[in-house]
C-alpha cells in the first residue's frame, strides 16, 4: 500500500525536479522515490561500514582499510 506525503521544496529544486522528470518521461514521484531509496541505501551502507570498522578495531587491534572491508564483503 502506498502512502502520500507532502514535502516543500525551494523553487529552484522544484524546477530541477520537473525538468528531470520531463527529460526521463516519468512523474516527479518516481524521481523522489528513486532518490530517497538511494539515500537510504547509502546511509545503511555507511552505518554498516562504521560498525564493521569498529568491530575490526576491537578484534584485530587496528582498523581495516576500505579495500579490506570491500574484500571481506565480496
């Protein structure tokens, strides 16, 4: 089930949103849903990364590099 919410945007952001939606031939809601989904994904990723770094620091005695974290997740 979908829920409707109302947001306020500065005029420039609304214009940018409308222009992008027009270029992609989608409505504004599609753009906002995609942007929010990506934002939430990145937020969860950063939180997971921070927890992994903290855990690695307590178990290994030193923080892992980004490459170490990537390899551990691959």
